[in-house]
């Protein structure tokens, strides 16, 4: 074969191979297209809260306890009754105690007279020191007995030390009260508080005077305003929970001690933050937050710097800006620079669907 024929054959083969090699554009078109749903990052107000539950109690609450025995002749308040500070709420029959007090006073007077006489005689050296000491002791005992009887007599009339509402009544008129018996519990509704347990890991975010929204089972649609009053200085070594005391900032007669409540403690808030739903944010095995952003039908994998977290959304400090379209469904099938087709642009608050096959 001639050299010219060989060159002609090589040129033909080269031309055939070039004609059958796909261009880079054709290769790009043959790459698989992943179907995804996206949402648009936007600026919005975001609030970080901590939720906890507890029981409402009155910070200012007193128990009226009988200090002496006697028949109850006055107890005309019941649960729900309002009383004022200094108002007599319980009175016991004082007939016997009054007589015993008079007897004790008379005994004291007699003992005092004997003591004074013994003192004069002792100073004149007409009685021994022992006789003088005995007279003094009898006088001291009689005096103490008289003071004790006066105290018991005083305890037959009981006044409320605070203004408030009767939340418990443990006796009725005509009953015989015995020492240490709980007769009444009075709570001041102005001082209602709620102690809620908070994880010790979240305590660094809780500060005194942080605003709190409280709901109770009796009024599930009402949000009562409150604030953090104090954070207890110790953590439970078993549960790792710290007590936080929340006080109500407005008086509301619907609230009562003993009610079960749920508190939302606001720890941080921003009026204009770039936010994404939780569905848009992924976390790698080493704890790096990422998201896929669609740019001209191609996804870019971006690392995120996160800020405030809310229940269903999160603040993005860096990595995504307002207006970016971020994948919320279909991330598991993606890699960086893959081509995608948007099947739906999800509006904020809409639930994510399962990825399409």
C-alpha cells in the first residue's frame, strides 16, 4: 500500500472517531437530574425559647395552725373567701383558759409577795440563803406559768397575717381544735409564682427578668405574662435540672395556686434574621451544618453558621442570604454541583413531603 493511501485511511478513521465522541455539553445533559423541593430564605423575627412545666403556687402563703385545744366558736370563712390582714378568722372557746390564766396570775402575785418578804428577811439575815433561793424559784416558776397561760389565751383568737384568699379549710365551727391542727391556708394571689425545672445545659441562656409566656390547662388559649424572678443556685445531682422561679407580671383572678402550667422562657430574639426551616439544614457526622442552595439549576453545598433556634426554624448567620433557594426535600440524593429540577417552591410553614423516587 502506498504511503498516500495509508495517510488517507488514518484521516478517515480519525474523522469517524471524532464524529462519534459526545461533546462536553452532551455529557452535561446526560448527567442525572434530581427532583427537589426548595424554600426561599427570608428575613423574619425569630425567638429562642425554653419550654418547661410546673405548678402554680403563692409565694406569700400562710397556714393557720391551732396552738391550743378548744372548741371552735368562730370559723365563718371557706375556700375562696377573701380576707384582709388583721381580720379574725378563727376563735376558740376561751372560758377554761381564761380561768386558768386568772389562777396563774393570782399564784404569781402570791409568789411575788413571798419572794419580796424573803428578800427583806435575807437582807436582815433572818432567813437562810437556801430559803431565799427557794422563794425566788417559786416566783420565777409562777411567773413563767402565768406567761404561758396568757399566750394560750391569746392563741384562742387568730387573725390572718396577710391579705389573700382561703385555699384550704380543715375544720368547721363546733369542732374541737387540737394543737398543731391545720385549720386554714391563706394565699396571696398577687404573689403567684411557678417553679419550673430547666436542664442545667440550658441554664446559661436563662437570665433574671427574661420574659415568659405561661399557659394553664384550665385556659389553654390564654397566654399569661410573666418573667424570670430567680434561678436557684443548685442543680439536682440525679435529674441534672435546675429550678427557675417564674412570677406573673399581671394579676389575674383566673389563676389559682395548684394549677398546672407550661412556661415558655424567651432567652433570645431578633426582629430581622435570615431564617430557614429545620428541613433545610443538615448536620454532618462531625457536627458541621450544611445546606444545598440552587443556583441556575445546579446545587451548591454550603457550610452554615447558625444562630437562634426556634421550634421549626433556625437563624443562619453565614452561608445563606435572604432570597437564596434552599433544598428542603431531596438532599439525600445530592452531591455538590449536581443538576436539579425544582418541582415545588415551598412556602414557609408548609410541611415537608417525602422525597420523590
